[in-house]
């Protein structure tokens, strides 16, 4: 699981950097790329859960990835420029609330990705069918 705890956060920070530079150079609203973060976090959680065959790694990786985005990723985008909050939004309380929301969302994304990843892992392991169906199909087919 350690590698997923590196891959997830590194991927989201790289996404934030590229998105920030792209928004600044391309002169478009950085917030339009928010669905990309959601897709990345869910996808990374899916891959972790699929790789390890359990939901829990997906949940943990999703939450850690979101925590990294709400700290390191945001800081990087704010330094580049387009991700910086509006002047009225810079109060510590509003940043804390936004970070908690993003982390909670990451937990949900990790849960969803983890469920899908575990299902995919089982499907892959069982050759595309659940164990019960596979056994019943072989027994029924052999008579």
C-alpha cells in the first residue's frame, strides 16, 4: 500500500501544478478543472483497491490524496496564481472549512473507488464471474 500512498498524492500535486500553469497560460478559470481532481482521486483509489483486493486501501489512499490536494496541491496552485482564493475568502476559517470538505469528499471518492476496485479485483481473480456462479455453472453443465 505504501506505493499507492506515494502515487496518489504525487499524481494530484502534479495535476494541480499542470492545471495551474495551464489555467494561467490559457487564461481560463482554474475551477473548471475540479472534476479532474475528483476523477483522479477516485481512479487512484480504484487502482489501489484493485491491486490489493480490498476496499480499505482505496479509502485510505483517497483520503490521503485529498488531504495532499487540500494542502500541498492548493499551496502550489496559489503560488502559481490561478488557484488562489478571492480576497474575501482568505480567512483561516473559510480555508479550514474548504479543506475539510475536500478531505471528506476524498474519503467518499476513496470509498467509491475502493468498492469498484475490490469488485474488479474479485472479477479478475474469478475469471469474470463470482465464485458461486462459477461453481453452479460447472456443476449444472457437467450433468
